[in-house]
C-alpha cells in the first residue's frame, strides 16, 4: 500500500467511524500527515530526478573516461614515435660525426706525417748545405795552407825562430783530421 493522499484520507474516515476522538485534533493530525506525505512524495520525485540525472552524468563520465584513455594512449603512441624518431636522428648524427672525426683524424695524421717528412727533408738539405760549406771551407783552408807551405819551401832558408818546435806534429795532426773528414764526407754521400 502506497503512502499517498488517498490512503491518508481513507485513514481519516476510519478514525471518524470510531466516534471517541476529538475531531479538531484528529483533523490537525490528518492535515499534518497530508502535508508531510505531500512533502515526502515531492522529495521522492526530486530524488528520482536527481538519480536519473546522476545516472545520465555517470554515463557521460564513463564516456569521458574512455575518451580520455583513448586520447592518453594516442598521446603515448605519438610520444613514443617522436622519441624513436629523435633517437634515430641522434644515432645518425652520432655516426656522421664519428665518421667526420675519423676522417679529420686521418687527415691530421697524414698532414703530420707530411710535415715530418718535409722537416726531415729540410734538415737533410740544411745539413748537406752546411756540410758542403764546411768541406768547401776545409778545401779553401787546405789550399791556403798548401800555398803557405810552398811559399815556405820556395823562400829557402826561412828563419824558424818564431815558429813552434812541434809545428810538424801539429801540421800532421791537422792533415790527418782533414783526411778523416774527407773520408766521412765521401762515405755519407
């Protein structure tokens, strides 16, 4: 049995049949019950509407959650694709830079070797020029010395008062050194 105004009105009739009541008090209670029942019915209807609205909102929230999950998954896939692309580009750049570094290193080594060869050739040329100048100086000095000795022999008796007594030994030592230098120079050529 539903609690509605008709039920309450029929309740009022039953009480009236019992004849031992105060009519105004009973009417007040019945009116209070009618008013309270009307409030409960209205509150029940309002709660039913809220429940329906919440059910509808729940469906929307569920759809929003599913949509958010789909979007999040799509964002993750796109982020992973972007990360993979960036990693691939970084690997390509690293490989390119490594190849460039190896090329530059090889060029630097070749350049260093070439400079070393050039320096060796320059030192060798400088040494040969210096040696040639040295030998030329020795030949010139030897020629001057020979002329001096011939001049001594041509003059006849040259006074030996001012010459050192070991002049022959010194001249022999110088001649030996010249000979050994000449031998070294002919061996090195």
